[in-house]
């Protein structure tokens, strides 16, 4: 079983940057795909990006070119670097493990999320 803890969220002005971290415990993440999702108020949780155990990465069109996902297996940590942030990026950002695909039901383990607010 994997426990996931996200951090790094906060308040930032439009055009700014944040770097989120997802630290895993309970099991090495080397063999897991890891995903980032987000949920804005009143909306469903949606995929942001996910990275496979072989470092293949998929980004949602809405963040392509602005967000970068990386993994550091030795630290059991996955990162999401977010640049050129827009007010529509405001959401709670969640880390997920052991899965693949754009649906919440595609993933087995979830963190509790870290909130990101982008002011205009």
C-alpha cells in the first residue's frame, strides 16, 4: 500500500509559478505510475498529467507547455512544476498512484490534496 502526501500549494498571482511535491511512503514508487489531478470548486476532478514507471509523460492540453512533471525515485517523490499560472488553474491538486488513465477510477491510491489559488 502507498500513502501519498502533497505539498507546495498556495496563493500566487497570474503568470507566476509554483512547484508541487508528492511524497510517497509505505512502498517504493519505482514500479508505479503517478498522476496529478485537480478539482476546482463545483467541478469534477480532472487529470493534469501522469508519468509512467518508464518516465513516459502525458499532459492534459490545458497545461501542455506550462506544467512539467518529474519523478525522483530515490526520494520517493514526484513533482509538478507549474509556470505561467492562470486563474483557471485554481483548484485542489491531488497526487495518485498505481493506475493509468484520465478517470479517478483508473487510480488506486490518492493523497489528500494541496490547494492552489491563482489570483488575477
